[in-house]
């Protein structure tokens, strides 16, 4: 009985670990894309009005196409 319980526990732990890893990759990609867009907008706008006169806030949301 304990052997079955141990296998079940390891299966659940493995699934949770895989899901957590995917979420971390998603968040790191999201942050990298937001930073890249923010830097591009800051570079373009700062030439016109100066770096201290504006604030850039970027939020990226991923979506699937066709499904």
C-alpha cells in the first residue's frame, strides 16, 4: 500500500513541477517582451520631449490564434 501511495505522490509532484516550470517560462517571456517594448517607446519619445517628462507602462497578454 505504501508503495502505491509513494508512486501516486511522485506522479502528483512531477505534474506540479512541470506546470510550475511552464508558468515561470511564461512569466520570464512576458517580462522580457514588456521590457523590450518599454525601451523602444522610451527611446522614441525621449527624443521628442525628454526622458523625465513621461512614464511608460507596458502590459503584454499572450493569446492563441485560431483556438
